[in-house]
């Protein structure tokens, strides 16, 4: 038996409504438009003593705005940002604090449960 059909049957969702919802979700792209945030290396909680930390913060700001403005979901933006943050790890960008800053920004942009968007 098809598990998805069974779950929808149990939840009371008719297959027709589910198909319409899926069709609509695949055809509607929600875009947000933000300017790059003006966060400093201190705001991102990067290693301030490292030369280039401010440039790293600018790169993070620009990458965040670019990903959001490209229409990526919250999870996609987070994944893209983690890739950049990993490359900027010499500035401490993958430490807990900068990842928390990113989560805070994503919640501000996409809402509390940004992973569901």
C-alpha cells in the first residue's frame, strides 16, 4: 500500500486537495527582497583579531541577501550560508555564535519556523 496515500487517508486529507496543494506549491515561487544587512565582524561574532574579519562579515552579509533575493527557501539559504561560513572558518564563522546569528537572521526573514517555508 502507498504510505503517502494511507497517511493522507488517515489524516482526512482528500487526494484531490493534496494534488491541488502540491500543484500550487510547485507553481508559486515566493521571493523576498532584502538589502544586505549591515552586520560587522563583531555582530557576526567573528574573530576580530584576524585581519580580514570585516571583509568576511561583508561577504556573509552579501551572500545572505543574494540567497534570499534569489528565492531560496530558509533551509536552502542556511545550507548556502554554511558553505560560505565553512570557507571562512579561519575567522571563526562556523563557531556556535555565528551560526546562532545566522539562525536569528533567518527567523527574522522567514519567520519562526523557517525550515517549513
